[in-house]
């Protein structure tokens, strides 16, 4: 192994460690939001992601703010207010994100069933 390969591997390890550290912070923030607002962890992640996108904030940065601050960050409060307003209007933003995934899953299941009937793997 030459020096350039070693440098590339070190850079890759550093990159993966950063990603892991970020993931841990995001998971902890999800847990805090879920507990704070009595919601499933999946919904807490949707809230966190929506809050970050709406406020044009990095997801990791917002997650760190949630962990370091005893109160709920303004980005999360604003996102929750928007979601409540949309629900009151009959438009649930979290459902809008789920619909395409559900439709795609059903489509894949239909294709798999058709392939089994046709005898193709």
C-alpha cells in the first residue's frame, strides 16, 4: 500500500466517523422530540427534517441545538405551527411525504406478484 492509498483511507475513515457522530446526534434529538411532544420516533424525525428544511438549517446543526438547548428551537416551533395549520386546513404535510412511498411500495408488490405468476424470479 502506497502513501496516497493510506491518505485516502485515512480521509475515508475520518469522513465515516463524522457521519457516525452526526447520526448519533440526530438520533438523540429524535428521541428528545419524541419524548417532549409525545409522538412516535418516526414522526419526530419527520418534524426534525421538516424543521431543518423550512428554516434552511443543516439537520445536524438543528439536532445539536435541540440537544444543547433546554427549550425547543424556534425552527421546530415554527414547523409545528405550520403543520398544525395545514392539518386544520385538511392538508397534512407528513402524509404528503408518505403517499409517494406507499404508492411505490404497492407498485413494487404488484410487480413482484405478477412476476411470481409469470414464473420469473
